């Protein structure tokens, strides 16, 4: 996307973009495409920052993805909403960690450890 395009998108469109990026990340993980995953990570960060910059911090809108059938989408949505919905997001991360849906379960477990150890502080 070109600079400025995210600012022109509605919150609903940003949520759809976030979902599409997470699904592409899942595929990149499956096929061990590290460069692609890294590029997608940056794109997702940009979407999260755009939502955060909106009046009232619109990252809560990502909570609609908590019920998504894809574990990567659920995990990324939960991690993105930790600062705005800490209890709900943590609960979902715990569910994913216990799900044995790898590699997301491993990522979720490491996220919980980082939260508990104070290594990761959502902002």
C-alpha cells in the first residue's frame, strides 16, 4: 500500500485488511516464507498504528476477529488488543496456548510468559 492509503480507509476496512494480512501470515508460516512474513508483519503494524491513532483508539474493532476460524487471525487480534481489552485478549491467548494449534499455540504461550515476566508491555 502507498503511504496515506490506510488513513483513507474506514475502521471496518482496516479490520478486513488486518484479517487478510493475518491469513497471509499463516500461509507464509506454513510455507516457511520468512521474507514474506516479515513484510506482512510490517504491514500489520501499520494497520494497528492507524487504528490506534483514530479517535478513541479503534483497536477494539479487532475484537470481532476473536471468533475467526483461523488461529493466526485470532492470535494476532488478541495480541493487538491487549492494551485496550487486556482481560478478554489474555483469555483468548490462553485458549490458543492450550489449543495445541501449532505454531500459534507456541506463540501464544510465549506471549503469556513475556506478559507475566514483564518483558512485553502492551501499549
